[in-house]
């Protein structure tokens, strides 16, 4: 990445990560924990079995206000934001005129604003894009706030010790809550396929709050390594891998993020291309891919058909600890996208057998 430890930014939990023995790596311009002494495999399985605490403070937290920020933001995204009720959140993407994706992000509708969370690596460009195009909208970057993710089946029991209201929240709901002596904006959400919460707190309170969470017997700290294997098993797209400027929402199977009104009315960059792909299909589709052996297929691995012809490429791949097997996602020509289609993967010069499969690789356990 070209970063050095002297130029990297740090989150409010940086000292705590080092105290806990984390191995730190450069990531999106920040010095971030990739794993703790117990290792990625243990962290992954602990999150699926109990509760993992992730520092996601490097992501961009933004507050949008004005006469109608949801209507304004709809001019840049295909998502239906005007129908979003207060207290609910929605996943959407910035598109360009070719319907390529500039970033994917979450939008939360609150009483007086939209609370938006951008990806860490895109947040500066996202802010510039939003400020250049959203007339009449005030955009405040909340760089003084930390963002923690508590993920796993025990997350709700842990957070309910501070405020039982969280037990009544379903996936996609958000609220400003008192968590003990801390005031936080809490959403029941996350990117692991597990039930859980994302919690925005003032940066000067983040370490003390994290220490309380880690004092609970169900909670352990989790680094970037397990974060990636958890989201891959859940079949969730990652910007820079499944999504980029050359990828449209339809190719990435994000049709579900575009409502009937937005499909019909358009009104966002690249709308004509999205409408055409919805009607006629695309030249490639994102699929799950299951290698049949034990060798994982990494990003960039070529995907071949039964004639040895290249038909696609892996965008994310690795070992899935919960699946106990290699798992991958990638793009293939649409005639090969049906589940159980036999494929080959070029791994270290050898064509290894694989097949397409339905996503996700695990059963998601979101609170209904």
C-alpha cells in the first residue's frame, strides 16, 4: 500500500489493540489489528459461537442534514431512500454514468438527519463526491467518533446488560441509546452474517467502552483477518474485490437494493444501463464458488469451463473455518452461473475442480 507506520492514521482504540497483543498492519491508511494472539481461526469461530468485538472506527461516519437529504442523495444512488422510515437503515451504492460502483454504504434515517457510513478506503472520495453534487445538504464528517461492531449470537445478551431496549430491535433498526453511562447511536447490523450491533460512540469514550465490552465473558477482540473470512462465508460483497468502478449493481446481484420505483423512474447515474441490464441481463454474474479440494483459490484466480477456456475470475477466496472448506466468490459468464455448474480453477498452474454454489456459505442469523 505504500504506507509507513509514520504516516498511518490511528483509531481511538489503537493503544488498546497493542496492549492486547494485536499484530498491526497498514489498512486503508490506518494502523489496524489483523489478528490477536489466539489467531484468525479462533477469532472467526468465537464470533460465530459467542461475540466478537471489531474496531471499525476507520470507516467514515457522516451526518447529512438539510431540507430533504434523502431526496437529494437519491440523485446519486439507485437505492430507495425516500421511503425509508425513521429508525431504519438501507444498503446502497454510489454509481457513475457507466453504472460502475464508486462505493457501497449504509444509510440510516434518523429524526433530524441521515447517518451514513462509508468504507474506509473510499471515504475521502465519497465525501468530495457528496459535497460536489448534493446541493442544499449539509455534510458533517464525524471524525471525532469511533465505531465498534459487536457481532455474534451472544451480542444481544451482552448489550442488553446496558440497555434492554436492544432486545426489541430487529435487523436494520437504529436508535440513540444510553448504554450505561455512554450515549451511542446503535444499529442492529453488521457484516459477518451474524446477529450483532454497530455502535457509534464519541472517540474519547471508545476505549473505556471497549474495555467494558471485553470484560464480558462472551466477548473477545477480533481483527481484520477474521472479519474478512466471516463476511466471505456470509457471501457479502467487499469494495475493491466484488465491487469497483467496472462493476454494476446488477452484475453484483444487488438487484434487491433497487426498488420498483427506482427501477422505473431512474434518476441516478448510470440508470439507463441498469434498466437495460435488468431487462436483458448482463455479460457476467457474481457467484459463489466451492473448490472441491482443500486448496483455496485466491483473488485473481482464473475460472475455466470444461474446455479449458477462461470464463471468469475469483474476486475473494480463502478457507472458511465454519464451512471447514475453501470458499470463494467471483464473476463468471452468465451461462455458467447456475448452482452446481462444474468449473476448474487455475491454482499454482494446475486446473483444480470446483463448482458454482448458492450464496451464502453459512446460514445468516439476523434478528427478525
